[in-house]
C-alpha cells in the first residue's frame, strides 16, 4: 500500500525517512505523532539514506538496482536519479548541501557527486568494502568504514586527499561523527565501537557493546549503538566511554538517528518492520511505529519538520 497524503499537511515535528529494503519503499514518519504519514515507492531495495543538513532534500541508495535518488523533503517529489556501476551502499551529504558522497562496496572507492544534478565529479580510494560514510559538521573531514579492511579511511576535504588509514575494530560497518568531531565506527566483528580523531588519525578509545553493532548516534552526552543480534541499543558515556544502559528494542535493529531537539533516538528494526522511539531522559522505549517491510535507514534519516 502506498500512502498519498501530502507531508506538509500532516507533519509539524521532525520527519524520519526510513528506507524499507524488502518491499522497495520508504516510510515517512511524523515523530511528533509517532505515526507513518506516507509511504512511497523506491525501486531496487533501498538501504542507504541521507538528509540534507538544511532540510531541503534527501537521498536514497538502492543496492539492488544501483540507483541513487534525490527527493524533495517537503513534497517527496523525485528530483533526480543516477545509476552507478558498482556497489553503492552508504551515503552522506556535505554540510553545504552541494556534494554527495556514496560508498562503492565492490570497488573500494567513494563516488563524489554534485548534489545539483548527481553527476560524478570525483572518486576517492578507500579500503576493501566501504560501507558507512560521514562528514564532519565543519566540512573538513570525510570518513568511510572499510569493512573488509577493518579500517577507517579519512580524507581531508580541503584538498580531497587521503589523510589517514586507521585500523579500528573488526569489520566496521557504520561510521558517525560525534559531538567533538571524532569518528565513531560500529565494528560488527568485534562487538565494539572505535573512536578515531580525524586530525591525528589516532584511535582514542574503544567501547565494548552488544552483539553485532551496526550504527551509532548521539544525544545529550551519550552514544547510542544498535546491536543487531542482541535486539538492543547500548548507551555509553562520551567522557569515559563506558556503557551505562542497555535498552531492548525491536528485532534486528539497524539504522539509528536522533531527533533535532536531542530528546529522542529513533531505531529502525529490520525484522520487526517497526521503528522504536527511545526517550533519551528515561532511556526507555516510548513508542513502536509500523513501517514497510525491512526497514534499514542506513545513514542520517531525520529532518526538522515544518509548521502545520
């Protein structure tokens, strides 16, 4: 079923754009009302997703069809699409909204795309099987989680050159920028999160978490990481890097992001076909919202909504 309500008519709070890989759809979720308000078709098993920091557009990556699509965040209109010859999976958008970065799992590289027309303007060489990708808020550093190389590739975006190849935990998949500009990887093979400083290229800490961590987000001085095999989210302190809580969520949690006010963490549960809403203050699940089949939401997927 495809919902056809206009997003701007029903959503005043934050919106979550959740890619549903198994049924090739995207669920639009109103995070004030905790309900799905629209579902659109996105062919080719979409997994990766990224929202423009300014909130005007979002991008999806369909792994099966190898298509990257750009949508208007308000109308959900498809603005452009491009087919890439390789294994596109992860996606991030530069803070200025002008450049999009897409990882190529099969060819150990990152495509650099113009956000205006999705034209390929450059490529950057990574280690084997890059998955997650992230850009620091100042636009200076880019990192890819190179899963089969068990490393992070860090690029200086002022020169578009590689700055560091940093060994991390075993088989990192997601990578996220923390509040102090450090990169945090979810290491699925070693059940850990690794913290990397982009300037020095050094590992500054490691956090033991649950079984098969997938992705990380941050809220109110804490990190939150989804543990696929444990059906949980581990919460760790950003000062001492110790886990202080474990929260039960849906089955096989993957994508995770934080609302713009920092009060809720949203988790996509691939096997449950739901998203879990975690209240950051009580560290408890306060809502479960139905989605399409196989929600992955791999990347940053929450955008500030407009007024009704």
